[in-house]
């Protein structure tokens, strides 16, 4: 799973870091560092929640099919539809 970082949108709220300091790195002024974030297996849920907490929508969950499968988004539904 990958989080696409839109550095220009970041306003330094640090919510991402507050939720997941081991996943999202900030500079000395509280702005996210440039470069996409590769999320380790097992950290997908925390990373997704943290990305969605960004009020500036600076963190985008990679929507490509490979990333969706890796994150479990495209897993088959079980139970009644
Ligand atoms: S929550 Fe969003 S705006 Fe705040 S530091 Fe993280 S990426 Fe930047």
C-alpha cells in the first residue's frame, strides 16, 4: 500500500503524525516531508485512517488496482449482499 503525498497542500496540522508517527515524517516546522509513503504490511489500516484525518487532503491513498489489492480494499465480500 502506498500513500501519495501532495506536499503543496500540507498546512502543517500534524494530524497524520499524531495518529501514526512511525509512518508519517514531518520537517522541523511540522510539514510533511516530500515523497510518497510506502506502508508496511500490517500498518495499512492505521495509515489509511491517518491519511483520511488530513484536513487538507494532502494524503491520498493510492487508488491503483495493485495498491487496492495490497491494502485489502478489493478483497471479495463475504456473507449476504
Ligand atoms: S495532516 Fe495533512 S496538513 Fe497536516 S501535516 Fe499531515 S499532511 Fe500536512
